[in-house]
C-alpha cells in the first residue's frame, strides 16, 4: 500500500471495473518483502522501501476471465511502503490476456465512491494504523 498526501496509489486494468492494490505473486525462493519491493518497482518504476507490515488477509473469491469462472483462495500480506512524496507515475504494463494495467493516485476522500477489490479494502485503508491480523474475508456469495 502506498499512501501519499491523502492519496492512495491503486491499480486497475482495461478489463476491470474496479481498483486494487499494487502487488503480485511471490516467486519461488523469494521472501514476501522482496516480492513487494519488486512488484512495486515493476508497476511504478520507483524503488520503495517498506515501512511496516499492515495485515494478512485471507480472501475467498471468484474471478471470471475469458468466459471461465475461477475460484480463488488468496493469502495476501499487506505492507505500507515508506513515503517518498507524491510523484507522477506513467506506468502501463501488459499483464496477460489482453489486459493493460495502470496505476492512479486516488484521493482517500473519494475511496467510498469507487469499487475496490477485495471488498474489505476500504476498511483496510481507513484503518491503516489500527489493523489486527489476520483477517479472513469472503467475496464469494457461497
């Protein structure tokens, strides 16, 4: 999670109608802290250091891609990155399947007006200084 001047840096892509945090999978042999630094660098072209671990979220959700619905069980470790001051970021990357991802600074005052996934991300952002871990969350309707 990157928060600067009451703005959060969030990602979206041309096939999504929602925003999500910057992140990605941990590679074999890579620590979660190395993975988050690498993912942030890949998505912003900036080197960020970690300020602290925020929480662990275990989420169950469905995701439809190319007319196929997949069930997921995700374990996500959320880190708060150290402040660097708000910078212009013009990063667009191909994330596969015809999807092009970009990041945007979203005013925290506007977070309630946009769709975020996982759906409890608004609560995580609002309580960034008071989180308990772990959080088990279900975006599945089953």
